[in-house]
């Protein structure tokens, strides 16, 4: 009997955590909600046919994993472009209840988003890169080079 009660309580806790995650958008300030809404109005796909095959594969994983919790247009059209911005975003997402994003998945999603941002959002990428202090700029450039070399 105790085992059944424990299982029920664990199930309720998991459900409460999941519902809490769904309601999290309701707790956002108006400016953040407007920003997210703007991102979500854009395209929900990326033409990756000219990208290296491993980046194309990572895009498929990104599409499958990230669409479980929100529209793909949100990250695709976001103003995140730098490697550290994507690292923080992905880390937050992988700890959301039900995301099922493993560390290996996170690395592949990161590679796709960093690569894609450096190509498709090049002007924003370059602007943000130039605004960084020299040491941070070099670190960001090095991280992009790592992604590119890992996926050639």
C-alpha cells in the first residue's frame, strides 16, 4: 500500500511541476511577453539545405526537441545570436520539466543555433560581437570556430 501512495504522490508532484512550467509564461512581464510574441510571429522553419550535413541533422533534433514546449519560431527569430546567449538559453530549456533534452542533445542543438545565427543572422551576430569587450569577443569567435570545425 505504501508503494502505491508513493507512486501517486510522485506522479502528482511531476504533474504539478509540468503545469507550473506551462504557466510560467503567465508570470512574465509585459515587455517580455511582447518580445516573445514578436519572435513567434516570424517563420517557424529554416532552410538548412546549404548547411553541413551534421548541422542539418542537428536542426532535425532541434525541431523535434524544442517544438515539444514552444513554437520553433521563438528561438529561430529570437535576437539571441552569440554562443553564450545560446548556451544560457539551452541550459534553461534542458532543465524545464518534460524537455527530455540530454547533455548530448543540448550540445547538438547549441551547434545548430550558433552556426545558424552566424549565417542567417550575420549582421546581428557581427554587431553584437563588435559590442563585446575584446576578451569576450575573442571567446565568442573561438566558440564559433569550435562549432564550425566540429561540424565540417
